């Protein structure tokens, strides 16, 4: 019997195709079943979030305030106290001067450099008159004391006569004479009292004369115009030898000299809300001077006004800068940065904080769920690539219904959502991965 090879090949080809189709169908069913199981294990609405633990770090906030001027630590305009002619001047613009010096007990040991001297001839004559008045008052005291001695002698003589005649009054018949001596004795007592009063008056006149003389001497001291402190004579010199100068009314008019102390110098800035609550005495500060590009100068917040300006709500703040090399000059234009820093405090990344109104929140992860947690925050850092927020307290849910929620300190064991917390809902299931570096 002969085989039909063409028909046999056709049957084999059909059988192979059927087997391949069955295998493909089985594979497709197995793949679909695996996808269904995976979807059941990981629901599509479960977000993956990064989490962190609170950590103790240094939180720094940089308070930038541009556009202020360096000022001298002290600046005094020097005016004449009394009218007079300029006898000589000793210092000119840019000169360094020394102010008064005192010892440890407060005693003046150096009165300060003399900037200029005045000549006041009429006052010198007046001083001589006052000194003569002092001499005259002293002579009057001597005369009054001599009269007092004479009055004492007269009193002693009158007392002696009166006592002697009083003892003989019963023997002699001169009672009228005894009475006369008694009256003389009383008159001598009154004369002595008058002489003593004259001595007191003469001494008082001497004190008045001395005070008048000292007053003129004090005014003559103002003919020497002295430096008030260690500093630099700034501005132009406005006097020449022979010029007539006189006191300015209420410090108006052109001053003779201006002395400024520039070691250290200071910068006054206005800190706006809400940054002013973080400014404290002792805060570090960095000053950048427009005229000295690339250089930074470290300073310190010395004092604040402790009160906000009622119109613009700013805090006046003083920053002092050492200036031993006198590189910083009054009037230089600067930008200031105050560094508010809280060291080793519990902190979280700024991205982990959610603000709703005036309340701050974070999401803690408990049992695989995101729990919305009110928190109290402190300093908010703003350093680039290191934005941290100081966290003070967290509020936990009451253990029993009806109890009040409690504020607790952070322990560092809390698991906090650090990625896109604003998109979460309270109680939402999340899958976590560590966000700590």
C-alpha cells in the first residue's frame, strides 16, 4: 500500500499549529492570574513615602538686611564754651587724638589732648579781681577775730568788776554803782556775741569770694579745647589763629572740630517681623561692605531697642564691629546678615512640616498609617540645602474618649513623613522608605 506523503505532511502541520495555540493560550491565562494577585497585594492607592526621625542638630536662620551705613561708635561735635580769640590749634583733619585717662580709683591722670587754645584777656583780668577779693575777705576775717578777742577781754574785765562789787554790796553803800557794773558786764557779753557774728560773716564772705574766683578759673579752663575721647579728628578744620569764636546757641552753627571714635564701629539696622523675635544680644553677624568686595567682617549684636517701631513694625538693632586696623570708615555702605542659631535642638526637615492656618502639623507613621499630628515649632532655618525646623512639642491623641490631648516632648523615635506630606490624609495607609542620610 503506498503512502500519500503530501497528505501526511499536511496533517502533521495542522497538529503542530493546534498544539502551539494551546500553549500560548495557557501562558496568557497564567500571566493574567499573576497580575491579578499582584494587584491584590499592593493596592494602587497606597503611596510610598520617605520617612525620617527627629534629630538634634543646629538650626540656623540667616536674617538678611541690605542697605545700611557704618557709623562711628561715638561722634562729638566740638564747640567753644566761652567767646575768645584762637591762640593756636594743635590737630587737623585725620589726626588721632587721646581723650581723658583715669586710674583704677577714678582719679583723673590725664585730661586729654588740647585741640586748640583760646585767648580771653578780659577774663584773665576778672580772675585777678576775684583773687584780690579773696585776699580782702581773708583780711576781714583777721580784723573780725581781733575784735572778737578785744570783746572777750572787755567781757572778762566787766565780769571781774561786777563780781568784786557784788561781794562788797553789803558793806558799802554804792548799790547804784554795783548795778552800773552789772549793766556793763551784760553789754560786754553782747559785744562779744556781735564780734563772733562778725567773724562768721567774714568767713562766709571769704567762701563766696573763693567760689567766684573758682568759677572764673573753671571758665578759663575752657580756653583749652580738649578731645573728649580717643578718636580721629574728622571733617575740615574750621578755625585759624586769630579767629574770634563764640558759643553756638543750642549746638547750632559750624563746630570747631568733630571727633569720632572708630575702634569699634557700629551698624544700626531695622529687623522686620517675624524675624525680630529671633534677634538676641550676642547673635553673630556678618557685614559685607560694598566698597570692599569679597571681604566679610564678623560682628556681634550688642543691643536692640526692645520695642518695635509703631509705624513700620521694625526692631532697631545695633551690631558692633572690631576695627583695630581702621579699615572700616563711617559712612561706608554695607549689607548685614544676623545669624540666629539654636544649637543641638530637636529638628525636622522643612519639607516634613505642614502649615494649616497658624497651626503646624506633621505626619507620624503608626502601624503603616499616616497620623496627622499637631506640633509646636521654634526657629525655622533657611540655610541653602539644610532647611531645618526646630520642633518643640507634639500633641498625642487621648488614650480614652473625653480626655484632653497632651503635649509631649519629642524623643527622636518618632517616624515622620518627609516627602510630600500635604498630599496625605489622616489615617491613610502608606508604604515607607528611609529618608535619613
